[in-house]
């Protein structure tokens, strides 16, 4: 249970975020909070496949195996409510400050693997979207079900979030890829309702799902308001206000 007077982030977790680029939380969401989000991600996943014309078999197959489910709050009131949960308010107030926007979110489902297509090469999110405030944001990778190396959970590379690593484009996986040789990597083994909080430049990637069951996770990113793309100066991401002056908007 989260109390508004006690800090959610311990001194040790704060140091880990600064030094390693990530920290693990306890289980912070109950089963009755996580299960509806899990079911909504499943519904949005099925709907996303139906939206692809039957003639586009390649796209349908890719979306079926390694779905891209951005901005799930737009299609689900339940997820929209979850994204404003007290845990996110308290966490971001303590790490980012009194003014916070939700800048990104996505359902992260991964089907039992075919052809090693369900892996994600190591990358830094700043490579996908170079924004002007890479230093102040955080992402939360949350277990909607159990997450393990076997089912393709995310791994995080330590102590590299203070620099930009060279990336190359992986044509087959359609993803940026960087080397983490020489870095310590840690698997995000999580229980449902537990999460890893990491910096936007923390290198992360995941192996294929080698189990017979779907891997179910959720990703949400927060930052100060008014984040812009460096190249164009355009506002970036969802721009969903969460906190102003420390209070829920
Ligand atoms: O779902 C995954 O395992 C990886 C997702 C990811 O790294 C990303 O979207 O940046």
C-alpha cells in the first residue's frame, strides 16, 4: 500500500538510477489493478490485427507475433485510468518534480517465438526519438504477467545511460541496434505488478520468447512538460499532463 507521506523511491533506488541507469521496484500494483490492464492489452492486440487488411499478410503476421501497441489509453478508459495511478504520480513527483507529462506508453506483448523475430536488439530510446530532455525522463517496464529470460523479458545494460552508443539499423528486425559488449547486463525478471524504472538512454533489449505462452508487459514514459524533438523542434509524444505543482491534473 502506498502512503502519500512516505517516499516511494528509496535512497538506494535513487542511487541505482543515477549510477546503473535503472532500479527494480517491489510489486506496486495489486492483481485486481493489473488484470484489467492485461485484458485490455489483449483486446487492443486482437483489434490491431483486425484493422490490418487481410491482403496485407506480411504486416498481419508481424503484428500477430511482435505487436506494436502504442498509446493504448486512446482505445481504453481502463488503461487511461491506470496511467494516472497514484504510484505513477508519486514516483514521478519524487524523480522528475512537480510538473510531469506522460510522454509515451505502449502494450508490450510478445508471442511464442517464430524465427527469432520476437527479439529486440539492444538500443537506447534516444536513438528512436532524439528529444531535448533525455536526462530528466524515466520509463517504467511493468509485468502484466510474470517476466523472465525464458519468455523474453527486457535486459538492461548498466552504467551507459550517460552517453550515446553507436547504433546500426537491423533490417530484418526493423529496429536500431547497439553493442553492449563489455557492459554488465541484467534481466528484468519481474512478478506481475512489479516494474523496472530506467533512464531514456539506458541500453535495453530482449531475447525471443522461448515459451509457449505470451509475454505480457506494459511500458510507460514520463518527463517534464513540453518535450521537443531536437531535429525539428516539434513537440514530441503524448503530451498528456499528469502533474502540475505536484498535483494530479
Ligand atoms: O517489448 C520489448 O521487449 C522491448 C520493447 C522496447 O524496448 C521498446 O519499445 O523500446
